[in-house]
């Protein structure tokens, strides 16, 4: 039986390791920044490569003693603004900034991709390589950016441009493809609310939500329930006008370098569904 003593001991070990990792991480990042990289004289003898502690502290606008304690792994409270200042001085990328936030015991800020970031060219090849399985990519606002021919044939999705959520609630033909539309709708709305929460202040989410809320009573009712869900997998049954009902297990993934993109691939649940899918694509 686990005792309170055991739990406290485990927590103490974890906290010590975290502070050790923090110490080693800050030292290693500091060592790779040359003085001339941040506008300081680079000449003269230095016992260790990179910036000195006092230089990091000064450039970050924090106390030298305080930064020294942080790098020594002492148990001190750190704010998000201080983490961002240190990250700027050390030239940390997004992954490193997130890691530093976790090491000091903070939740990393939400990832923000450029509004018009270029798509990953590899994704289009990936979509085609998954044929005959339906696959598509949504951007952060759930606009279709890539779809393979199977997704277009099975779900009636457009090649790109239109919004998945708007189609799901507003387009009768699109709605007709889903065998259990009313059962799927609450999950879709909860997923969209979760996606919007990852980008606070993004007015395009608000515009999509407001348009549907004002014009679609079904969406408005579900939105007012305030349910939140982060989908990674699930099941969809579709009723194709030619091939009939097919059930798919689907998986949602996010590329490491574009966490704002949702890559979805659908696998036929049984041999009958796969056979119907293959016959559909052979026409």
C-alpha cells in the first residue's frame, strides 16, 4: 500500500531531478550563445564558452543573484514573463521555450503558428500514399487545406478552402453522408471549442462560431452546453449514396512543426467496408 511518506518521497525525488535538469539545460543554452551574438564585446579571455551568468541576468532584466539561484536549481518561484525574457536572451526556439516553462513548473504558452504559414509539402504526398484510405488536413480554423481523392469520394469533402464545421451544420448534402449525424454533432462542437481555446484572442474562431450560432439553432444549442473534448481517435459511419453504409475508425494527428494542423486518416473497420471503398474508387 502506498503511504503518504512514499508519495512525498517520490515527489521530492521528482522535484530534485527537475531542478537538476533545469540547471543543466540553462548552462548548456548559455554556453552556446556567443557575446557578440547579443551585442557584447567578444574579445578577452573567458574560462567557459558562451555568456556569463551576470550577462544573461542583465540582458534579461533580472537580478544577478536571482538568476544564479535559478541556474543552481534552487527552489524559487518563477513567472512566465521571466521565462520569456531568459528565452529571448538565450535564443530558445518554441520547443525549448516550452521545455523551459515545464522545468520551472509552469504551463507552456499556447503554440501560435503564423496566420498564413506555408503548408508542409510532404503532407500532400502523405495524403496520396494513404489511398485508398480517406484522409484530409484541416487548418487551425477547420478549413480544408488538403484532401485526397478517397475523402472527396467517401465524405463529399471539397478539395480545399471550405470550412468543415460550417459544412457539417449548414450543408444538407454534407450532413447526409453521416449515418449518426445527431450523435456525432456534440463531439464535433466540443472538439471545435477545444481547438479555439488553444488560440485565445483569435478572432477568426469567434467569427465562425458567431455565424453558426446566429444562423443554426442546432449549433447554438450544443455550443451553450460548453462541452470540451480533444479528439485523437474515434469511429464514423457514413452512408454513401452509391455504396451504402461504411464504418471507419479514424485517427487525428498534429505535425510536430505545425501543431495547428489536424491530419485525419480513416481506416475501414471491416472487410466489407474496405471492399465497398475499393469498388467506389475503381469507378
